[in-house]
C-alpha cells in the first residue's frame, strides 16, 4: 500500500468515538493497517489541527492525545521553507 498521509479530520474521527465519521474511519484505518508496507504519516500542520479541541479541554489531555497519535501513526512530515 505504501505511504498514507492522514489529514486532521481523519485523526480526529479516529480518536473520537462520538464523531459522525468515527466508525467508517476506524474501519478503513484498520483495513489499511493490515496491508503490506502500509506506512502512516501525519504532517506537523495536521497534528496541530488535531490537537486544537484537546488543548481546549486541558494541556494534560492534549498531551495524552498527542501520545495516542504518536503511538498509532509514529511519523511526522515536517514542513520547511527552503530559501
């Protein structure tokens, strides 16, 4: 399957069982995880977007969400400006 870059909306839906798209996202994510050579990434921008709701609850909660994302996805794509 190769490289799979997850958008913040997918990550949020995966982490929130009350999200309208949770079941579908979770099912597709599980299917993709079973594929050979599937590697998941999230951009630093999408990671920040994924944490907005969590930080509104508390800093500690946001750290826990960050840990879950890091554990599941593992790799970040860093955006750098080349001059």
